[in-house]
C-alpha cells in the first residue's frame, strides 16, 4: 500500500548516492522528488528493455519500500542482496520479509546486517534477542482494535480526540491536485464529532488551516484553543533547489494557530523550523509546556528522530532536544503522542517489531520502551497512535489488510486486565512454598492453573472485571481457597498454608517434603520442623523402628543422585538420633532415582517434586 505519511516526513532513512545514467535519468529525477510511483514505472521500463542492473533493482526495492509495498520490495531487493554491501539495504530487506511473515528469512538477513553494521543499535537489538518475535507475538494483548466509519478509499490517518471531536488528516479532497509519488491529492486536516462512542455527522475540512499545500498531522492543547500542525515550507516560499535548478524541494514546517471567535487565526511558523530539514507530527503535553515532534534535523541518531522543545510562558521556545538512544535508532522514529500520564507513544522501524513501523510506549521515569504487540501492531505499518486516557479512547493508523483505503484509522480500546502475583508461604514458619498448585476459577467456572516457582511465586493475567477464587494446594499442607474481587492493573495475593500433621499408616510415617538446599545434605530449618514430627511419633510409639529411604528426581546422572541421596539419608538419621532416639531404632539408605514415585522421561516440575522425596518406612511398630 502507498504510505502517505512518507511524503509528509519527506524522507524515511537515508538514500544511497545516485549515479545517473542516460537510461535512469528520468526515473532518478522522479526518485529525488519522492515521486516513487512514477519512478518505479520508469525503472520498470528499463527492466522490460533488459537493461537493468543491480542499481535499478535496488532503486525499485527502495521505491516500493518507501510506499510500503512489501511484496514488490522483497522481490527487487532479493535480486541484489547477495552482492550488496550496503547495510541499509539488508535492513530494509529484512523489514519487508517480516512484513510478508517470513520471519526465519528475516532473522537470517538481520544477522548479515549485523555483520555489516556491528555498531548499529538495530544490529545490537537483533543479536541480543534473535527470537524476540515469538515472545512479541505471544505477549499479553493491551488493546482491542476495530474499524471506524470515518475512513475513505483514500489515506486517512493521525486521529486524535479532543472534547467530543476527532481531528485527523486525509487525502480525500479530490479538488486538490494528485501527487506523482502516490497518485493521491494533498493532505488536508479534517474533523468530525464523536459523541457517545459513535460518529455524529460527516467529516469536514478545517478550512482555516488548510491551503493548497500539505497540512497535517495536527494536535490541540488540552483546552482546545491552540493547535500545532505541519505544513509544507512552500507556504513560506522557502525551499531548496536541485543541482539543475529545475526542481524545488520543500520541507515540512511546524505551525501554531489560536482559536478566536470560533476561527483559527494568528497562524505562525515556529522558529525551530529550517529549510535544510523537516519538522512534523507535533504533540503537546497536557500542561502545554512541552512540544514533541519528529524531525531529521542535525544531531539526530537516524533518518527520523523524536525531539521535544520547551514552550515557554511568554510564547517563546527553547532549544529542541533529541530524546536519545532509549527512543531513537538509526532507523525511523515518527508520530510521537504524549499522553496525560507522561507516556510517550511513537512509531519506529528500528526497534524490535513485527515489520514496517510498530507502535511503542516510552516511560521516561523508568526509561523503558515496550512494543504494544498485537493487535495494535501488525506486519504492516502501524503508526500515529493516540490515547485520550480520560475518555479511555485510543486511535491507531495502519495500512494493514482489510482496510477501506491505503491508510485507515482504527479505534483502539484498552483491554481491562489484571496482573495477579500470588505468593505462597508456610503459615507457621513463613518460609516460601515452591511448586504449589494454584487453580483459579471465575463465576463461569473458567479455569486457569499454574505452579509457583522456586521463589514461591506465580503471575497470572486476568480480567479485571471478574471475581475469582484461588485454590492453593501443596503436598503436606491443608488446601485453602482465597477470594479475589475485581481489581485493575496489579494485585498481590499472599496464600499462607498450614502444614498437615504427620500421618501414621501401617507401613510408613508420612511427613511433608523434607527440604534440602541445592546439592546439599545438611538439614534445613524447614526440614528439621518436619523431622521433629517424626521424633514425636517415635516417642509416642517407643518400640517403633524406622527405615529412611531418600530419593532424588532424574535430573543429574545416576551415580551423582545415588551419592546425594545417601548423604541426605544419613543426615536425616543423624538428626533423629540427635533428638534422643536410640540408634537401633532408625537406619537409612539412599536410592537416588532408582525408585521414582512417578515414572516419566520428560518430567514436569510437579512430577520432579513428587520423585524428590524422603520416605519413613515402619519396620516395627
């Protein structure tokens, strides 16, 4: 699909220097003017004449990359990738492979990219977590995505809601001249009422802001009385000329407008603009003191970076600041949106994503960046994410399949979720209880099960609109059910379980698990408390004789497990004797893994725990 926002940005990454030839001159001129549709048509004519070389193939790949046609971009990049030494070509090729869901091939290309550009942060990210896609695809859903009726067959994107009005940009105004780069009209700013979670009326243009040039995206202040928006520098009669003086190259500038008597007026260009670079996609903080935007100005890390500038009380502006390595990469970072809680949402193709542009959230206090995952992100371009937290309404723009036009606006509804942390302890000693079985049920008897880890903890992702009952079971402890009411975001439940008393049968004395430290045979505090129960039983039955059998799980080799179990059996016997029990009344032996309670080759943690046990067999009662 054609990406209208690429021409708004006026660049996506850096382009290789162009060595014109007689055959490629026309196509190259279109390419320099960002008219990628026309350029691709001319390059294809060269292919049809069998005059194409690797340069033409790469240019075709770049044309389709810049209008986000991953199928065609992959096709042409594949013809040059085996001989290319240009790292950016490898990166773009990998992006297109991901967009076409060819993840294994994309990973292989990223490894080659890393060899060519080892100091590139995108290469470091790929090397750090080469299989990140599986984790990303399986991550918790944060928003539900649904289409919205404001879309047309043209490009519609950059929606934000202020009060009860959605502002967005579109190329639907067919009275405008179509652009050669994408066969669509200029971008205009539109608005439409959105009341009671539905559109009211049809979108209308903001005639006070729109001109014959590109306008948008736009953002408004919290009170709706100040607007910041992008517009082509041609409006200021500022541009650069090509070497032959025949072509003018404009940039995107940032403008400010004030709402007065129901009309936008006092429209002024910001002093941070410059004809050597572009500035676009503004977003204003809730208090109006900081303006965020995307720019390729000097001092950045990549083709497009996210910047911020102070908006002073006297109406002047500070010096633009780059948001740094946590946000920006050597790739392209665009479409910043600063939410009321300070979270910065932006799009990037330089971070770990699904393909094309992905939406990320940056927490400045924690200095963390997270990918919003599916379904917010797809293998296509996903961008211009905005989130009105007071209304609990978010919007996303995407060129994913199934839309009405080249780019479409989608409604993003936050998923009401709860991250539940369960901690299990011995109620008497306070010690942690690992391998505790947890069963969670809701009112509809839907089940979620889990087992606590070595720290006695387990995490569950639940629906915050439901009540739950959490049942905790651990061998040797009394099972207990704990209620959990509706809760948002995060909650912690401490499940304290009471140990059962020793059980005496005809053949053995049953205790709770006798715990030993890893690779150790000394008696721990928890183990001693259980063995004291055996001492009590043997004092109650003065003629009782006990044979201790110590077992391990099947992890480790046979010899090691046999020796470890033998040491533990002897430690157990010595502890009982130290409590005054006659040496003739207790003996022990280690059996290693030779007598599993549960026979299994690929044992799970519960089965390992059942096999890793001590048995107290009654020889004489």
